[in-house]
């Protein structure tokens, strides 16, 4: 198991940060596509809540996600096992948890990604983990920029 921990301080309100993270349909407004992320589809409910399911297809695999925690405005978590392409590579079990703490007009956001690799991918873990770290960093930067720009308006 590998854990990637990131944190950022965002000028704004916890509700705004949380609502941005929870709005799966709205990710395209603030998180552009990348080699790892091509959008979110097949969202099972609106509004999003604990138990909502979704699909994130990508060039290296398909993540079939579920919202596992939904405690507005302090915590939201996702379980999104990723079936690799080709399938013989197996599955990466992915858990993403965001924790938000608000103080004096700033939100301290923590993102913790836990990865568990199936047998075929264990040999490639050293190459795969940096990709997940870069994507997590990109997501945090984009979220911060979006929330702060929206709050400034």
C-alpha cells in the first residue's frame, strides 16, 4: 500500500471548497483533462451524496467510483478501483479522502490518496506512483485556483 498526502491552504470558505469537490458534474469547469483524467461520467445521483457512483474512463484504465464519505463541509471521500488497460494488469484500489478545516477565511485542505496494487502492477509501482502524485498535485493546484478566483468575484 502507498499513501500520498498533500495539503493546501485556500482563501475562501469550507462550503465553497467542499461543494466544488462534491460537484462531480462540474469538474470540467475547474479540472482540465490530462493523461490520467478524461472527465467524470455516469453519475448516479444529483445532488451527489454518500453512495453516489460514477465512472472516470481514461487511457490507462477505468475508475468506477463511489462516494464513501460525505460530511459537508469537513470531509468527502471516494473509493475508485481502477481496472487497468489491458485488463491483465489487474486493478489499482484507490481511496481518496479530503479533509477541510476552516479558520479565518482560509480553508486548510488535506488530500490523502491510498493506493493498493494488485500483483501484476506491483512490479511497476515505482513508475506508477509518481504519476498519481503529479495528478494529485495538479488537482490541488486547479482546485485552489478555481475557488480563490471564484471567491474574488
